[in-house]
């Protein structure tokens, strides 16, 4: 099922497509330039190389011209879920259900996996996949990733000065970024798959010793997460605002014009806040609400995004300091790790002589204590590695975004486009031609494509699409508003619980809620991580245990339930709910203050 002219082809070898993984970084439809620069030029070749060079797929399995890896449906990017399930079926210690649990929702709409004869490849299971698994569970060698992380961190400093350059010279900078971009996409994809191995083994072992709910705690409080890098600075700046009468008055005046008011002020507190904001953006300005979209502003382009987070955090009491309880959570995890290891020894499972199997194929022994400890270590290495690879890729795509912004600003200055971001509606070839002095009359072409994009924005997103039934909509049917006493089922996300009033968020705008609210949304972008500090709990309608929102919530000790399909439709602002991150159950406690309709 490859993409051909924007449509799914007729091949049914890999029929299942998913928004999982993708929707955390690109929430809306893709522009032609996003498609060409990010997906065709970087992601697609990186994905195919990983599958064929490291993960045991031969060339006859994957189309060379149009790999069945990435496609567009209703203008949005989808990844192939069937490929991941086949890969898991071949893995010595995994199974398709482990991949489903790691990346896909638990809403019961996922079609069951059906093994086919060509899936079984023992030559691969004992060859490339064994080598890859040894890397994940034994060597944990991250030297290749670390080298490219360093290269990504140096991109901003090495960026050429665009001012004296002609358009075609600015455009040429994109070619210099492509090799590192493909490597970083490859790292992110490989780290993502590697990050699923450890938790899969840990969950199986915890279940085997009779502690299935311990699995979440065993993969929590890992520490040193790149996506949490903004938290200390954001919290410090929010305390400055909270303690300052002058700054409180400015923030109470609203976000509109706030940046300008702060910059114009000579009051010490305002000067200190602006200095802190500048330092934060200098280090982490590449962060964006949609990191894989070239026309979505990064923080260095839109200071209001940073100020909006601080505006929410300033209303938090000091007991929500993200540093509080971190050491306790890490100590609890280590105690649980040791406790489960002790149960493995007591149950006699530590010698690997049992007759269980890891993937349902009947050819693997019961997980040993050594494998358990290797899985615990691997989880920490690769969950962190995935986060680091994501940040490095975001840094590179921020450089690509700088090129697009520069050319777009010039085009708007010439009157060729209405707004700089509209240049993203050209494809890569057209952009190159325009930069070289051609295609001067682009507005009508861009206007047509903007209209198509707008149509796609209003299409209800299908989280999973089954190509065997291309007209089927694998989504939750219309449901009634929940009543007091009802429960909504999702998947466990963290070893924590929380109760509070609901705030349902829809759309792509920043969330608006009060500290102590239970935030209900479909996904949590990486840039929204600081908002978790203010949440009593989070309910995600999509995602799973390795979704960014779940990983970040576990680090902060915040209750989170993932894959709670229909929660945005069944819950209303003002309802009081209890969120159990251990069981994945959301219980409606009170509906008296529920409003008729939620606005995001």
C-alpha cells in the first residue's frame, strides 16, 4: 500500500495505517513543502534504510520506488502499522500485541493481527534481528546517536548569514542539511522501536510474577529527559511573576501585547523576566507545537507561546514545583525493580527453564532474571535516547524552517505571497524554481492549494485506517454524554491518581485551563510538557504507554490515562472525574457543574 499521487495503492500486503507516533509532531494536514522536504526527502529513505539494513526486511518486501511506509490520507501523514506488526512477529522476544500496546490505542478498534506464511522468517530472526536485539538489550551502544546529537546542537551556530545571500543561495542551504536530517530521522525511528522492547519484556515479567500493575512504575521516573529541559526555567520564571506585583498586573492584562509591554518596561522584574525568556529561547527556541511542520512557528518566532505557559504556571502554588518528589519517585521505582527481581528468584523463573514463550510462536523460553535486568536498563537508555533523537531532529527541522521563513518573508516583501508561511504551499521543486527567479506568479497556485488544505483541516481524523476496507472509519461512534458513576476505559499511563474538574481541549490552539483541572485532549505535543505541572491529571484519547504525554507525566508523577477513546465527546467541562493511571479507568464523580459544550 504505497502512496501514489496522494492516494493509497491497491497492494494489501501492509494494509493497516496509523497516526500513532506521527500525531504528536504534526497534528494537521501537511503542506506540499512539508511532504517533500520532511517526509519524502528525509523520513521515507531513513525508514526504508532502517527496515532493510537493520530490521530484517528484504528488498522484495518493500517497494523500492514507493515504499509502503508513509502515505497521506485526507491530507494527513500516516505510518504503516502492518510493517511494525510483522517486524514484531519476527522478533525473538516481542509479538504484535507488544507493538500494539506500545504505540496504538486500546480502544478495541485495532483489527486483530493475522499471521501469513511469508511473515515467518527464521533466517531473519536468528540473523539481523538477533544482532539488533543484542544491541538493544546487551550493548546499548549509543555512540552513533551521540555523534549526530552533537552535530545537531551545533547547527544554529554554524548557520550562514542569509542577509547577503540571494534566494537561490538560501535555498541551497537545504541540501547541506539533508544527510544529517536522514540520519536523525533514522535514529528517531530506531530509538522508538528499541524503546518498545524493554517495556514489553518488563510488562510480561511483571504479569508472570503476579504484579501486572507494577509494569508502569517499573518504567517511570527515568530522569534526564530532553523534553523536560524547559521545566526548571519555566517554573523559575513563573515564580518570578507570581512574586512580583508589577508582573502580576501585566499578566492580568492578558497575553495580547504582553511581550511588547514587558520589553518596554524598565522595572527590574520585567527586565529579569525578559532576560530569562531570551536565554530560554536561545537554548530551546527550536521547540514547536508541531515540530515536523515547517509552517508552524517555533518559540523563537512566537514569544506568546512561552508567555502562555508561564501565565498558566504562575497560578500554581509552590507545592507543584516539578522538582518536588522526583527523588522519591526514583527511589520507589528502584524498590519496585528490586522487588520484582526478588519475586522472579522466588518463583524459580530466573533460570530460563520454563516453557512459556515471548511472542506466542512457541519457540522462546520464559524470560530470565538476567533478561529482566537487561530490559530495565534498556528501557532507560532507549526511552531517553528516543527523546534525545526527537530533540535533535527538531533542531534540524528548525533550521529547515528558518530557510522557509527567510524565503517566505522575502516573497511577502515582493508581494508574491500574502503571508510568509504561504510559501509552504509550493512543493520542493517549485520552491527551488521560485528561488532561482522563476515561477513569479505563484499566488493563484498557492490559493488553490490553501483551499484544499482548509478542506482537509475540517475532516475528522481517523486514528487507524484499514486499507482492506478503505471506506471504513476506525473511530469511535457517536456517544452520549457521560453520567455520574459511569466509567471510561483507557490504558494505564502512570502509577498515580488524580481527581478534579474536567477541561476538554480540542483543536490545535494552546490549552486553556486552571491549575488542578483534569485536561482531556487527543495528544500532548512536546512543547506543552510544562503544562503538565499544572494538571491534576491528563486523559489522552489517543496514544499509549510510550506516547510523549504518558512518558512526561510519569516523570512528573502526574496521573495519566491513554487511549480513552470518546473521552472528548463524553466528558464536559466542569464534570468532576477520578483518573486512575494504574488501571486506566476514568470515573465520572459529579456532573452538576458540567457545561453544555466544551471549547478548546
